[in-house]
C-alpha cells in the first residue's frame, strides 16, 4: 500500500501477531513523532525524533509526509554457528518519507520494523541534491515511558561497559554516582545516562529492553535519563577531535533503535530481534572457524602466579633484554605445551596464549603506548613454530592474542602482517584487547572512530580467515549475522574482576542480571569454569562469588561460540568429576530454550547440541536459594539419555561452602518433571547424552 495524502496522516503498523502497534505522525509544526502500544497499553507515549547538525539547521520540525509504505516480510535464515540453526525473521514494516517544507528541502526517511517480540526503527538519509555530508551534533530519539519501571542498568560510560549493574526504579537512576566508585583504566561518564541493553520490568509483567542493532560507521548510543518525566533520549558518544559526533557521507542509514517487548523474562533471551535487524552474511562460508572450548595462559596472570611480561629493562629510553628476566613469564613454550596436552585430553579444541609478544613491560599506566606492542615478535622463551606444530599434532588450535593497549594507529598499521602471521600458522581466531584510554587522545571506545576501528579490524581479519573476540569492545549489535567471524566479545564485567577487583568481585546477582541485559546484545566471552573458587594458593582476599555447580551451569547459560575453561590445569586435574561436564558440554547449538527465569533472580536454559542431539541444561540463581521445577518435555520422545546432574550439595553456599557439589546419574525422559534445589549463589548443570 502506498499513499501520499494528508488524510493518511495517522499511520500505524502492527506486529504479525497484532500485539504491538507503532503509530507515527507529524505535529502541526512538522515535528515527527511516534508511539508504541503493547496489547492496547501505551508503552511509549508521544516521542519526538530528529537531528541537530554542526554546520546546518536542525532537522526536527517543518517536515511533511511525502509518502508512506507498509509491507510484510517473512524469511527464515540459518546461523553458521549460534544459539540455534534456524532463525525466523518475520515483521511488518512502515516506511515513511519526510521532506522539509523550509528552504533546504532536506529529505529523511524513518523506517519501523514491528516484530512479535519488539520493534526496530532507523533513520535513512537518502541521496539528495545539495546535501552530501552529515555532521551530526546530536540525534534526538525520545523514548517517552509511561511507568516508573524497575530498571537494570549500567552507566552510560563512553569508554567501558565493565560496571556492576544497578537495580533501581527508572526515576532513581543515578549514573553519576558511579564516577567515584570507578577505578578502571578508562572511564568517562559525562551525565545521567545509561548504556544499552537496559532492561525494564513493569508492574504487570511487561518486559522492555532498549538497545541498538547494526552499529556501523556511527557513534554508540547511550540513553540520557530524565528521571522526572520518565523519559529516555538518545545521547551519542562524542569525540574531542572531530567536527561532530558522527561525520558521514550521504546516503547512509543510522543503526536501528530497538525495543524488545515481551510479557515474560525468558522471551527476552529467546528474541532474535537484534540479529534479525542486521543484513545477511556477507562473508559466505566461514567454516574455517569452528566453535570451541578453550583453555589458556590467562587466569594464572590474573591470579598473580605468572606474568604477561618477560622482564626486560628500560635503558636510555630503549627496552633491552639484559638477561634479567624475572622467571615468572607465563607464555613459555613449555607452559603452553602443558595446556595443549590438557586440552587434547579433555575434548577442548583451543589454547589461548597471552603475553607471547614483546611490549608488556610498558603496558598499563603508560601514556606513550603507540609503537610499544608488536604483534609478530615473540619473547625469547616462546617458540611459535614449535608450539603451533605441537598443537597441530594434538588436534588443538592456538588462539592468538593482540592486546592493542588502545593504541589504534600501531594496531592498524600492523594488522595485515599480524593476521598473515596467523594464517601462516593456521590460527583462526584472535582475542583482541583495548585496555586504556584511546590513542589518539580525545576519542572514546564507543564513538564513531572506534566503532570503525573494531568493525574494520574484523572485516580485514576475515580476509585472512581470522575470527575476532574483542575485549574492551564496542557493544554487540548483531553484526555477527553479517560478519560471522565476529564470534564473541567481552563488554561486561567478566570473570577477571573476581581475581583482582577491590570491591568484592562480581556479586551473586551479577550473572542473573547479565543474562537479561548484556546477553541480549550477543555472545559473551565471560570465561567461566573456575574450580578453585577461593584462590587458595594465590589471592585469599579475593574469590569467585558462586558455587562450583554454578560455574558449570554457565557453559549453558552464558552463550558464546568460544567458551573458556578458565582455571589452571592443576585445578582441573585435581577435580576430574566436575571436569567431566566441561569435557562433555557443547558449544554450538541446534536449538535453545529458556525454561524459566526472572531478571536479576534466576534463569534456566536448555540447549541441544548441533550434530549430536545431546541436550545440556544450565540454571543459575542470585544470592537467594530456590527450588526450580524443570519439565523435560523438550527431550525427544522414545529416546534414552545418559543423564548426569551436577547440583549444589546440601550445604552449598557461594561464600560458606562453594565447593559442595553433588554429582549423580538420574533416569530422565521427556515425561519427567523434577524439582532441583539451588543454593545461595548456586547453580545446576545437566548433561543428557543420547544413548
Ligand atoms: C583485559 C582483558 O579483559 C583480559 O582478558 C586480558 O587478559 C587483559 N586485558 C590483558 O590483555
Ligand atoms: Ca576487560
């Protein structure tokens, strides 16, 4: 249907199941606005949209409708790896073309896609006469809420997402309070705004999560909070160097502004809205990347058992190896071989090696980081030839590590050489890191400059058959659909904080919040599987704040196509029974089902492994013990499974007794319903292996 008359001013479009309605209109002054209804209740009330520019007048009023178009879309696409194989992408679209009535006569389109599980909308700047470059000073997208929701949020930091979540009413959000609590290597919280995904729960059980999809060549969006009027407003991450927050040529499209809208918490996790709003795979066959579990020379540095650096010295402004290596270097040929042996014996395909290359002596705290890290030169005690050929013999792949230290020019210059080196050695994935303030100064991790850095690195890496897992990344926005070599990322307070943070680490409620916030954006490299929960030999003042059973459950609950078995080899070897779960658990899924859950409290997920048909179940709870009932009706009928349950022991407690675990065989089939007790900070992991 196409129409272009004033009669049709009040336009609306519904979701395929008709539960959601988006309405759009322009005011008497030509100001565009939209609203959203869920089951006949107004969720987003009159909310205006528009732009300010650095070099021309704003585009927020004097607009008129030129044309509108409603269309239907229905496809199914397949993930090369993921939480499931088949993804249904079904929506109705409302496409609105607007033009200025005043003399510039600029054109802009607003496109809404309405799904059963939420909406996405974006702005399209079509090619037009007399306008070829946009210098966006501010995007004004309002989300005018109608209820003082219970909100799960982190501050709108322009430089990092590694904050603990707060749970408050929308009207009580206070992002500024984080500034003094934070001692991160980079952090900038300019105002009372939150980062996305931010998730809200209403009194009637309505669940909302705000985020964005397909973030490319644009700045990340934080949401400024108006606590009085219960209003959120887009606030793009800025730059001190550039003319505007976003500088781009026309034609272009902004990222999608998304709201997942469901009437229960599990449906948020099952929603594919974010990936669906991205373009189809542009890389074609990426089967050179295989989802995998991995171990690595990593946790031992965070515990202080070994170090990244080799111990060279600064002499006359130059780093020189004076033979004074301190002997605590972790990435030695010998140590890496231990991890290779252990991995090959335990059905683990990857070994990450951090601290293999020169530059670590001048890592944290140095301002002159450009030119320091080198992504091809090994320390003298690490033999890349020997390690990679030994790994190959054992059927294991070495995972590369590039700590860029946020020195972007150095990394950009070396990328081709660095990825070519990986290709030569048959290494198909890299963990990259961007710790510290961005160089060049004045840029932030989440601004347009860095969005392009992260995306371009991944696109370049694909040419060398390299997949990327970035730490200190830009948020996930579903680009893995378009570039399936973007496999995982950090972008949250990961396990590492338990090793060294001085604020008690991640509290038991952390992951039951993460599952319904950060995880809605995409895969998480959380690095689970710590068995030595209290760090007995190393850091007795720190610990992991979960039970051992929860560490196992995380392999199922937290989705990533790469899952680390993060603890030390000796800690696994001392605990072969719980280790069996890590050996067995899948990493690539045919289907996933969220069995139950409440945001911030608990969640249980069942996933069916691709290829084998084996099922794995993971459940986690916050600081409260609880009993969950699981109906196993998702199992195939007439199929026998060898079932092993790893559950909290009767005295388990995340702090008092985290290692108390009961491992038992149970008879379970698709008619079974069983109650399980989860301890405070506890969990449950179940493997159901086809007989
Ligand atoms: C921070 C990352 O999150 C961590 O995993 C890594 O070990 C260090 N940076 C060093 O690159
Ligand atoms: Ca980090």
